[in-house]
C-alpha cells in the first residue's frame, strides 16, 4: 500500500484483539530500503514482506528499525539480518531488554533526535516513552509521515506503562510541523492526525475523570473494581489490558498527590511452586512451538498437493482418449 512517495505499508491481517485489524511493517526509501518494525516471529509476516518486496518493487532491506522492544515489533530482526544482511537500529534504552530478539552482528543503538539517511530520505528518531520505556516514533518531515508504533494505534487506544511520560509524548507529537499522516503499528492509517491526537489526549483526560468519579462514589477500591465500573462495554479478552490502563492512571494520580494508595500483600510461592510453574510454562511453550511447526508443514503440504499431480494415489494413473 502506497502511503507517500517514499513510504509503503505491508499490512498483515491480525485477529489478536490487542492488534486491531492488522500489524504493519513499513518500507521507507527505494531500492535499498528501511523497514520500520519487523512483525511477529511467524512465517506469515516473513512471507508477506518477502512477497511484497519481490512482487511489487524488487527491493532489498538495507536497514531495519523498530519502534520498541515488544515481540510483535521486533521478533524478526534476526531473520532480517540473516536474509538481507540488514543493519538493525534500536533505541539505546531498548537494547538491554531485547534479549534474544537481536542478531549477533549489525546492531546499532539510536537516540532522540538522530537522523537516519535512507538513500537521501531523512528520517528523524523521536523518543516517545509511555507505552514502553524505549518507545520511539520516526518522522519523515518532508512527506509529513509519522511512524508511531504503539504510541498511537489506528482504531483503538493503546496500553500505557507511564502515563505521565505518555501525555508529554502526545503533546510533543501534536506540535510536529507538516504532519499529514500517522502510520501506526496496528490498525488503519490515521489520515486526520492532529484531530486524532487531540482526541487521544481528550480520551485520557476523560478516563482519568471517570476513575476519580468512581473513587468518589466507592471509597477504597482495587484497580479491577474500578475497571469493571468504568469499562462497561470492553471485550472480555481485553479486561487485563483495561486494568493495566487503570493502574497507569492511578500511578499518575498518586504521583500528583491526588489519591492515596494502600499497599497490597502479594501471594508468596515456595521455590518448588515457582519451579513447577516455570516447568509447566516451558512445556506449554514447546507444545505451542511444535503445533506451529506442524501447522506450517500442513500448509506447505496443502500447497504442494494443489500444485502437483496425485502421484501418491496411483501406481499408474488412469488415462483417456477420444472414443
């Protein structure tokens, strides 16, 4: 999908409720391109990107930047390095928490205000913490294109780790010159960026007021109690995410001295319980990994069977001629 003269979007359909509509990998430049975000460590993301590069513009990936460390944005960095010898760019706060997502070579750290040159196309790195500590946006000012990752999504609010930092990031984005379109990590393009940013800020302020009102009515409440009171129509699969958003607001309100917090008492688990839980989780991960492998084998076999004669059914297949 063409976004601007030097920007294309490879939109991968996604049915995860946290990733509305699709997850997108963006291409910047021509010939030797920059990818922004890499998608999940799944074949369909690699297939979509390789297919687009081969069929649409015969391009190669020279550089690969990510908007933050979460795996749906960074898990294919090793593959991009192996497949294209791409140079990988990550924010310096993200490098320590990327762990096994990074390739062994070709990794560069970047900082706020740094410019990345893609064959004459100049992209500015903006540190926009809030969703995560290492969240960045990339701005192509000449064409008015902002790549927002999860700082702003295309059709829903995002999850926020530090609301104080996040509101400052939104304020900064709102003042960008020549802003024409926002390219989010998930969901459709944002064609009315300034109005959308104002609505994002308004939504956060409105949610904060709902939390304050809930506390006025209910006295001492848990974050889950508050979430259930104010998120009356949320998809049940998103309740944990909604609770996380409430807790983010509560931390901000506490920081500002507007509420009092009473520490909870966490459940204690024995070393044996922790070990058992870790072993069970490892087993689950391995089973899911094997299931994904079988699923991919089945998909490839289905394609093979569709593309080739049914030789496994016949020693000698029937033949026909006119009577």
